[in-house]
């Protein structure tokens, strides 16, 4: 087979991967329908959509590049503070604030990636945690700018693009957040099913082999780290625009741990894992917490143990695949 045929086959594979399955159309149509069919749950759905984008940003790192982060909330919180300060000092137009927050968080990711990527997996884990702790303390000490422990208030939120109001309008806020999530999901899908995305998989699988065939490992990892940080910053900006206060909780370790749990529950490396995990985690937090508020974390922990034992890195999706395969084997004569 000639190199031209090989390149053509690879292009065909990427085209097929980028195409949408009917289940994906059904998923997003159901999400759009929820704007009209679930009016009493708009606040919860808005949180799910924001956390889904946050988990999607982490999936770009963990699921495709193999970089585990315990401090991804640093970029989430940084984007939230940038969006709030930009709205207070310049304009409260939400889309402009998202773009500014995304660029700022991406630049922070670009700078810090030079530290994160210097070591091995354990070193990277500690560096990401250290970056988040440093960002937390900076935000705490700069109370004249960030509000410190009291939080940053007084952020104006103007209508989106001048005509679509979202401030204290839960249906509009949810629709706005859902549109942002969908657009960025489509962009992420294009990224991971491009030559760049497949090179990330090669680096994750075997960095030495990837470099030996000419893939520039560090530049690719820096690029995806920057993109993931920008996504996280936009998610933080969305939360800032839909809640009245930006506080230190946006950066704390608990937020990084929660988004990692969500991604583990849903599964890594197929983009929908973060969305599914976020939905299951937040729904469990609300409804199980209402039934047994002192024990809901026990059930989350129990679910994580089951997933770790039977699902590995594909989360609940892997369990479904195993059940389907088991039933298929059982159906054979």
C-alpha cells in the first residue's frame, strides 16, 4: 500500500469519527427540549451544563493526552474572576466576557504548562495541585481586587449580544449555557478527531514511540493543555455569569476533586463521559442528599469503587458495554 493510500485511509477514518451517530442527535435534541419540558429544573440543568464543560476540559487532558490534574480548578476560578472583573470594569456583555476569560485562562495554561510538563506523572500531579494552591492564596491575599473570603460581588450581566437577557432568568440562562456547551463540544470533537487529536493518543499510549516517528511531544501537550485551560476558564466564566458571587470556592481543591470524580464516573476519552458523569453526580447530590443528607457521599464512594473495579477508564459506559457483551454471549446457542 502506498503512502498516498495510507493517508487517504487515515483521512476516511477521521471523517467517519467526526460524523454524528443518531444517538448523539437524540442526546442534544433531548437537551434542547429540556429547556421547555423541565422548567422546574433549570437551575440544576444549568449547573450540570457548566460542570459538563468543566469536565470536558479535563477530559481533553486526561482522556486524550494522559495528563492527570489535581488543580484544574485554577483555570476555572481564574476564568470566573477575569469575567467578573471585566464585566465590572468594562462591559457586562456575556459573550465578550467568555472570550476574554477563555483567552486569559488559556494564557495562564500556556505559562503553567511549561512547569507541568517538565516531570513524570507523579511530578505533574503535584505541580498541578501546587498551581491551584498558589492561585487560591493569590486570590485570597488580593482581597482588594477579588474580594478575598467575602467573594466578588456586583458583577453586571447584560443581555447576550445586546438582546437576550439572562440575568435572574433561569430558562434563558440555561439556554445560553447549553448553547455554549454545544458549540465548544463540537469544537472539541473536531479537535480530538483530527491529526492533532490522534497524535495526542499516540503520545498518551507511548511517548517514546510517538517521538521516534516524528511527533513533537511537548509542543502538542502544551497546545492541548492551553486549550483545556481555556475551556475551563470559559466554564468558570459561565458560572460567574449565572451566580451572583465569585468566591474562593471556585479555585479550591474540592472543585478540582469533584470534576475529576465526575469524569471518572462518566469515563474518559470519549467526550460524553464528562457530561454523563456531571449529570449523574449532581443529580445524585441533589436527590440522594435529600433522602439521606449525611450518607450521600457514601453512595458516591460506593459507586466509584464499583467503577474502579469493573469499568476502568471508560466509566459507566464500560459497564454498559460489558453487560451488552455478556448478554450477547449468553444469547448464542
